[in-house]
């Protein structure tokens, strides 16, 4: 029948919803990053890196300090390093992209 719900139709709808969700998340990430980076700078970063950077910035915004953000972001690798200066690691990561901690706090 025309109105029957089939497994095939359900799977198609799930894929459609997942696609919409991914596109919405990408759009939010772009908007989020454009508050910190210029359009030119944003255009020079691969999509792969933009997605990661958007998450890093969100963690930073939710953290009380750069050290707290670094501890969250480097939670697994920090146990394998001799120095656990997570704030310095985060500062260097952001610096490679031309971003400073204050820019994140002000955006």
C-alpha cells in the first residue's frame, strides 16, 4: 500500500535526517568560526580542520581557563607526555591558526 511504512523507506528517512543534521552543524560551525576568523583566514582552513577547530573553540568558551580547556582537549595524550603543560599546547595550536585566547573569550 501507498502509506505503509517499510524498512527501506525508514532507512531513507534516517539518511535524509542525518544529512540535514550534518549540514546544520556545518553551518553553525562556519558561523561560529567567522566570529573569530576573517573570511579570508577561514577560507584557507580545510573543512576537516574547521570542524575540529569549532569544537576546540567551544571547549575553550566553556572552560574557566586555558589550562582547564587544555586538560579537556588533551585528556588522553597528556598521560603519555613528560610535560603536562596543556595550556601551552593549546596556545601553540591556536597560534598556528592565528587565534589568541582573548579572541575566543571576546567572541
